[in-house]
C-alpha cells in the first residue's frame, strides 16, 4: 500500500493549530508550570496534634505501615480508624496469604516463581493490572509468612490451592480468618513498638501545604460514631469534634474499599445499588467510599473503579463472609463439585477465577427474588475433614450432612440419576488427573467423591472486593492527575489502591498486596527527609 | 435450613459499635449536615466576563446545549473551546445517528421500539448502563433526525444497519462525517441565534460559591494554544491569560472523552499507555482528560472510567478515523466478511458489538510489532458500491480492488482453497438468511459475495471512545460524591458523562446521547431561576 495514503490527521490538525494561533493574534506561550491545581484543604492556623506519620485505617495495610514506620525510626506514629474497633475489613477477611517460593512450598515440593504468580494475576485481571505493582508484591512478598510469624501469626501446616492459582501457594491462618493476622500485628505495633492506635476518628480532609503542595496533615472528627444503620455509606454523619493533625513525614491512606457503599458501588454497576440487606457483601460495615472520594478531590488518579468483585464462595444462609466462605474455599470447591439442583449437573470449573465463577453462578441462580442456589457436594475425604470451619458450618446449618447421594438428591429435589452420573463422571476425571468437563486443575490431594457422609453447601456470590482505587507508584506514593507525578507526603496501600489486581482479584492476593505496600509506605514515610 | 444460623455480622458489629461509643465517652452526635466538602475554586474578587450560560466544548453536546439555551431564553450564552478550531471530536466523528421510530424506519418498514433500543444498549454495555439515562436518550431522541434537518443537516436517504443493533435504525450524514452535523449546528447557533463561540480558551477551574455551594463560573486561559506535540495530554501548558467568567445560570461541561490521553487511559489500561504514534486513536488531539479531572476535584462521581472502547473498523494504512472506518462500517463488515489471512477463515460475527470484535481481532493480529492484520472482502453488490467513502479509500489505497478471489489470495498470501470454501459457505448462509457460522444477522439487503471486482480492506482496532465520565441525573446535573445530590449550576453532557453506554458503546449511539443531553442541559440551564 502506498505511503502517500498516510496523510495524518495529526499533521492536518497541526496545520490547523498554527492557523488558529495566527488568527488568535499574539499570546503568551509558557509551558512547564502547572495549570490545573488541586484543591486540598489549606494549612490550618493551628494544629491540634503533631505526628511524624499518620496512617488512616487499621487493617493489614495500616498495621504493616505502622510497624514499618516505627521500625524505620519514625517516633510519633498514629493509626486512625473511624470504626469503634480496629482491624477494618481485615479482621473478618479469610486469612489467606499467597506468596511464592515459601517455606511451605519448599516442604511440599511445589515449584513456583514470581513469573508464574504474575501470569496468574494477569490472567484473572484481564491483563489490565498495573504490572509494576504486582511485580513488587510478588518479589517483596516472599518473606511475608515468616515476617508475620515473627510477630505471632500462626499458620496452618499445609498450603491451600485456591481458584485461579496454577499451584498451591496460599497460607491460611490457624483461625481461618484475617483476625489471626490483625490481632498479633496490633499487639506488636502497640506493645512492642509503642505505636498509637486511635479508633472513632474519621478522616474528613487531606491538608496540603499552600493548598497545592506537599501533604502535611489531615482533618478528622475525633470521637466519631459510625452509624451502622446508615444506608448511604455513612455520608453526612458529623458526630465527634473537628481536629487538625499535622503529619511531619507523611500521611498513609490504608482506608480499604467500598463494597459496603451502595451509592458508590451502584454508580459503577447499577445492579449493585441495592442496600446490603438486599444484596449482601462480605465486608465490614465501614467499607465505604468517603476516603477514596477525598483523595480524588485532592487530585489522585482514579483507577479501575468500575471493577467490583463478588466472592463466589459465600452462603445464602448466613450474612456476610460468615463461616461458610472459608469452608467453600478450602473444601467445597476444591474437593467437591458444584451442581445446578435443577439438572444435577456441574456448570463451571470450581477453581476458575472469581469473576468467571460469579457470572456462571448468577446465571444458574436467576431471579434474586426466587433464587435457584447451586450447591457444592463433597465427601469425607481427608481434605474436606481438615477444613477448619466445617464444624461451625454444621452447627449453623450452613453445611448439611447426608449419608447418601440419594438423600442429597431428595433434600434438594435434584434428578437423582443425573446427579449420580455427574458424580461418577467427575470421579473418573479425578482418577485420570484431568477434568475433561470444565478443566478444573486436578492435583494429587484430590480424591473421588465417594466416602460417606456427604457435605452440601448452598452457594451465592456476595460483593467482596473493589479492585479500583487511587494510582500509586512502586514507592507507595499517590500520583496526581494534573502533574502525573507523586503528591509528596501522600501514600496509599491496600484496597484503597487501584491497579494491582486489574479486572478481578485472585483469592489470597489481597493480604500480600496490603502487607507489601503497607511496609513500603511505612518505610518510605519514616525515612522522608521533610 | 435453620433460621438460627442467620446470626448477622451486621448485628454483631452494631453491638460492637455501641460498645465503642460507650468506650469513647460522651460525644456530639449530629447527622444531616455535610461532612466531607468539595474544594472548588472560591469566587474571585472580580469577574472578567459575565454570561447566563457557559458551555465548555463545541462538539455535538456543546452545540445542542448552546442552541437550546438560546431557544429557552438565555440571553448571553458562550461556547468555549480550548482548540483553535471548533467542533471537538464530533467534527471528525462518523456522522451516524441511531434513533427509534424515525421517518426512515417507517419508510423502510422497520419495526423498532424504545424497549428494543434499550435491550441492544444493555447487551453491549454488559448490563451496567445507567438505565435512566439511556431511556431518556431513546425516548427524547426520536425527533433528532428532523431536529437536525431543520438546522440544515443532510442525511442519506436510507438507513444503515450497524453492529450490535437488532434492526437498521441509523441515519448517516451525506458527507459520511460528523462535520455534516457540526457545521450546520454551528451556523444555526451563531448566525440564527446570535450565540457566541470562543476558541483557544481552556477551562482550568470550576468556581463554586463559598467554595462548596452552587457553581457560579469558571476559570479559563484565554488565547490558549493547544500543544499538538504534547505527549502528556497537554498537561502543564500555561499559554494564554488567566480569566474568570461568571455563569449566572449554569456551566455545561461538554468536554468529551480522553481517548487521546495516554496517561489517563494508561492508568485505566496499561496496554493503552503508549503514545498515539504507537497505539493510534480515532479521536482528535484535544480528547484529553483535564476537564474530567477538574470535575472530579470539585466532587463529581467517577463512573465507568476503566471502560475504554476501541473501534474495530479502522485501517492500519492511514491514521485516525480516516476514510476507511466509514467504508468498513457501511460496507466491509455488513456486505463482506472478515478473514484471518493465515487461514482464509472468518473468526467472528462481523456485526457483533465493538468490544467483542476488538478482542477477536487483536487475537488474530497478535504482536503489534509484527501484526497479522485481518481483512474484509466484499464484492460489487449495490450496498458496497453505495458506500460513500469507497472512492476515497481506493484513491488512498486504504481499500484495494481485485478482479478475482484468486488475486486476493495471492496478494495477501492466503490459502486459496480455504478462502474460496469460506466465501462459498458464507454465501450459502446469506441465501438461507441465517449465518450458521457466527450468527451475523442477515438482512434482505445483503447479497452473496460473488460479483467482481472485489474490495479488500485491512483492519485494526483503534482507541475510539471512553465510556467513563462523571455521573449525571436525567436532568443533566452532575452528582456529587459527598451528598449524592446534584451540584447546583453544574451540568454535563456527551462523552464527559459516564453511564449511558456501560461497558461498551454501540456504534451510532454517541450522537443521540450528545444531542439529547446537550438539549436537556441547555434547556435546564436557561430556565434556572438562580
């Protein structure tokens, strides 16, 4: 084809531009200084308190930041939380930590690599992940299990193999919950390092020097009382007293996601606009969007806000994450199969990524007013019996126990023969080591489903994780739209950040993200020469 | 299952909250007033100019707003544009307008409805569209063809059938370009209605009364000179002189999308972070993110920013939208087939929605450094010969002409027999009225591909439309994060708005969106009692 055809629109417009310049007459040309300006709160006349480093949010990211800031020489460090208890959403999180080249992988003979970790995250994230950030997580996260253990975290002795991961690489706390990390880190931060933690304190503004410069502090409401009956993400709650806190070295936003904010999540997906009592979320009630919104007002770059993930492993028979989610992740999906009770047939790879499974399950569930919940069926093989929360699930009727598959079919009104055929077909694939039906990865730990009694759990996806947040660089600094450069003194880590997980976060990759970037932010803020 | 198992996490946390309140001691509880506050520019000491309505952006939405504001009694109206020429991206747009229940549909005997229009948009938009907004577009857009004609717009005498639309419903300007709408609307606005249009004037700030109240004006740079060589979305360009303009009745943001902003689009999808000379866009050079960023700073709700659409109908042998896109939309994809030159086989429904086609094409193209561009093959049937830009495409070697399919196979090194088999198979489906290969909708206007000469165009997707923007209500008012209510005096329309198109915009649905909401904003601002 001829090169002549490449007359460019840009060239055309350039000519137009010059013509326009001529027509507009003389004008001042001056590039290089800033044009658009941020609108942070200006410096107050008087600060009510002074710190070296102020951390907003007391979950995984905030605690890691607090510990590392102290370890790196910051004397006055405070972690603020708007809620009456500390720990944020992390304390009710599933307690799963995916890291590569770990001691347990070595022990179990599992080959893994940073590259394979990145590939798994990019596959789930539809390749829009900020690769520099996940590379940092994978690389700097390799010591996390030990880093946590040193502070008193207790891990199960074997790895989990979660959906979307090529190999088992996931540690699980012995209590099957993030509280198993939050509690020892909190104790370490407060008691060992002398860090300050202040609840009932809500961020309402970020202060920049001269309005547009370095972040030098925050505006808060002390004695804030979160309104648990709020239906609008707790907006308009002005309880407590307004105070200004100075941060000499930096402010670290570890403020989490917005899964419990019907307004903000509904703006991204109107199907999620219903209040939580209609469309449940696994998150704690404080997972609202206000801190994120404040960062946008001071000029942070919004990233991936429209990507909201539901967790496919929840139970419709309890609220929130509950006890069923951990069972379903560790046992139901791995050692069992999920079937549509109307047909008795499987309809997905039970270890596929969360978004794919969620969409497949909602297809089966149909109308939420008259739902057809699918069920997982597992048996009494070792992996299932080892699931930490099975006992609690049985106590709460989240998991039901049956002596035979016939009884399962009867209870859920499933076509019995179809169900038995399905179980037999799946068992054949397990023996052959290859799932020819849906491509579920079969590993040596998985056995055929044949050992009574059988365990059955109904499943429903719940709003679980908001991939979006603000843009940061690998040093944890928040990037500004107007300049494309970091906002000095403003850091962010964890779910308040967008980018690492792209379109869909893989299970057990939140904790390493929070801890790695929490550590980076704490270290960098402490060392800030400001 | 037992109800007892429904112990709720919310109940648990409520108890925790009360305990927390008690622990924190007495505090002021006061709901209902605002907590977080926006940070718009405060009112200046002196305004440099005063208008009733200020419109930022002079494309479809801005012009419709200007016309309607004048028609509804606003005396002093100004349309500002940062570029040296007016028309924004609209002037190089494809000139396609999809409306329901139109005169041409009646003439051609096509049954259509608002409901079918909504269904098509929701299917393409993955059901995350803001339904109230598209219902407004479909309902209030039914008169648009005539509304435009009254102002001098000339339409082709027959409808187009675009990908993703259930029926033909798309008008095309006789010049096959949006300039066929922009020019008559501009003339009408300026000459008939006495409206003012001011180019080389860039918005740099939105002014709110008392910082946090009604929007009462804008800060601009007059005599601004857009830097066509900028690689960063023209950030940091401070040419021109700073001025403050008062808007007594309202500011309407018709500022377009950010397809030409490698930084902002790259933050959403790192695969799009390359500058435009590496990854082309169909948009004019001024399609950058700064006005959107300013709206976020004053507290607008970001919606769907991560959804960026590439146009699957572009040519790799010219820059931008070019002349090839119109040919491919009107003829190549409708009357022809697209094949992978390595196999000679089709690989998609050529009339599928844009995102699905883009992803299928990038799969075939592979490495952008060594691309394997697919081609469309069409023949000399009436529909192809009627394509308005065919002649120009041939002149510029964007479309090549061949006497036989053998010659096509030879030129592109396609397996000849496979190609012929593919064409024969497709021709059979056309005769049978059903595409059993990929489900392309076959209508009566389509004939088998058999009449020499044959027309061939290489294809590549180019960044075309950014679905995301700020949240508005059906009155065109911008919604604020902190209050979930409209920001008084601030309107937005067109591509600067997020929501109508969800995850992927259907072709020919941008113009009706721009015109309908432009008219709504103009009318409402003019009638504002402020």
